[in-house]
C-alpha cells in the first residue's frame, strides 16, 4: 500500500523529530502528515519539492568540484 510506504519514509518530523500522524488532504485528494509536537505539515507535493531542491543543491555542490577536476594544470 502506497500510504504505508510513504508514512514509513516520513515517520519523524524533520523540524523537531516529533511523531508524524497521517492526515487526509481533501483539497488534493491525497494523504499528508502532521507533526503532533510542532504542527509541521508535509504532503507528497512538499516532499517532492523538497527532494528536487535537495538534488539541485547537491548538483550545485558537485559542479565546482567537477570543473576543478577538468581545469588545466598550471
Ligand atoms: Zn515537529
């Protein structure tokens, strides 16, 4: 079941480490999670966006190193 898989991936709040409970997002007809400690809210769209931003940051981090590796030696 998709929800089982997703809730395993999001079992702790990224902000405070609190317990995340599944919540139904009626507007998007999907499931999200809410932190019982701080109220942080995530849904599949937010997670997808966060994942893309993380990938972009990692690419930015790798780019200068790759450029340096191919730079001609003096
Ligand atoms: Zn939290």
